[in-house]
C-alpha cells in the first residue's frame, strides 16, 4: 500500500512523498516488449525489488497464460484492458522508456491509465552518465536561463 503525504515546497507547489507501509507495495513494471528478456529488464526488476516493491511484470509465463485465456474468452475486447486490470490492482507504476528515450504506445497507455486510476507513476532513469553536465556546462546553462 502506498500512503501519500502532501508537502508544500518553498515555491508553494505541492509535492508528494511516498511512504511504504509494512505491507509490500505492488509496482506494475511497464516496458516495451523490445525490452522483454534483456539484461535491462533484469536490472530494472532488481532495482524495483531493492526499493522494496513487489514487482508485477507483464512478461512472465503466468501472465502470458492468463492473457491468452483472456483473449480466447473475450476476442472482441481491446486486449489492453487485461493489462489495465493488472495496473488497477497495483499501488504504483514504474515505466521504462526505450533506448532512444521514446515511450512505446503500450507503455504510454499503461502510464496514462495508472494516472487515471490515481496511481503515482515514475520513470526509471536512462543514460544518466551521458546527461550529467560538467561544472562549466552547468554554469553556462544557469547563465543562459537567467539563474546566474
């Protein structure tokens, strides 16, 4: 279960802190099928588990079997409804963008649906090393945006 505690930062904009309760928080791991069965998927799952989440991964044999049964039972229904029901049963959603930073349609739809259910979402970081600026570049950036 996720408990949200509202805080107001110095700019007067509300921010949310997430506190995990004693019950393990279920986190739906939304990611493109291109990332299925890759070292990235393994790292992401380990990261989420290390954060204390019970990971709900759509890329498991159990989910694949349940999904096939769903499609056979409801052939005319939008198949994403199956995954939306899984998201609804979770407390939070973490998503992984593709390697180029773009978000696949299914992943984006899952994140949007989680928000519509009132679930917090967060993106697993990508390419951090290549995005970190040097001190000189940071100063230049701050100057350009008028902060210094």
